[in-house]
C-alpha cells in the first residue's frame, strides 16, 4: 500500500512539474508574440547559439551563448534606424538551453569590456532616448526666456516608430525553458569608438533552477567561422 501511495505521489509531482514548465513556455511565447506583433519589429528567428561564429558553450551545463554584432549590412539591416550613427554598438544576444532545467535570467549581468578594460553595460530604453534627443535640443538657445503663456504642443523629438523599434528589440531577461533558444538585442554606447581586438562580452548571474552557472566570456574578435572553437 505504501509503495502504491508513493508511486501515485511521485506521479502527481511529475505532472505538476510538467504543468509548471508548460505554463512558463506558453507565457514566454505569448509575451514574445505580443511584443513583436504590436511593436512592428520582426527580426529573423534566432538559430541555435552554437551556430554563430562568436559563442561559448558550457558542455557540462548544456548552455550556449552567442553574440552577433550588428555591424554588417545584413545584420544591421533588420533595423530602420542607424544606431551606429548615434554611437551605439548593437549586439544580438542568443541563449540556447539544451538542459532539462529552466534558466532564470532575473540576475543576469552583461558587460562589454573594451580592449582598454573599460566596462560598459547595455543602454536602457531611457539611455537610448536621451542619446537620440540630446543633439536635437533647441530650447537652450534662449536659456533666460520663460514665456508666461503656452506656445503650443511640443513635437516629439523622435518618432513613435523609432521608440517602438528599440524598445521591442531590447533583450528581455525572461526564463529560457528547457531545449529552447531566446534572443534579443543589446545596445552599447561606445560613443562612436570602433570595437578593437581584445574586447569581449562578459555574462554572469544565470541560474539553472537555483544553481548559479559559471560565467560566460565571449571574445568579440574571433575569426568569422561557423566552426569557431568553444569550451
């Protein structure tokens, strides 16, 4: 009798675990679908991270992370805006989870480390907005003038389509379910500097369940080759 009860309990726990995983998968899929359909930004589907030239694989943890710089006509062509012209270095981040455990990204930390060892974090939506607006501020031409009456509605400094594009392109720190791939874009403000050899992408804070994964370090100057080595 006890054995039968244990078997039933184990079966119920397995079902509960499967249901939770299925719910997470559905929620992530719905979020991604709604985001891209409403914001009119449709990048090409991400392939497995291991197929990109710049990637690192942790075989024991069964996780691969890739970085794809948007510095060619093909990769930059997914955007309508020339972000490089505003000093941004855009990188597509791709995470492939080949394990049986959901990856949690709420504590994910990403840094672009330059050849000079400067550490640059991805720009937020507000950071990108300020970068676009700053060159267009004209109100400072008369800093002492303050008219006591309204002068009409101010025109938005950037278009709605531009804001929707970079907001929907941003990498979202959502759970990566087992045997799935998640991707998004990171905007690094390099102030127009050209990425130099020796720069790399550093990622930490990823968890498989409650276990912390070892950090990832992806050199950004590897030869462009689908057979780039990983470890």
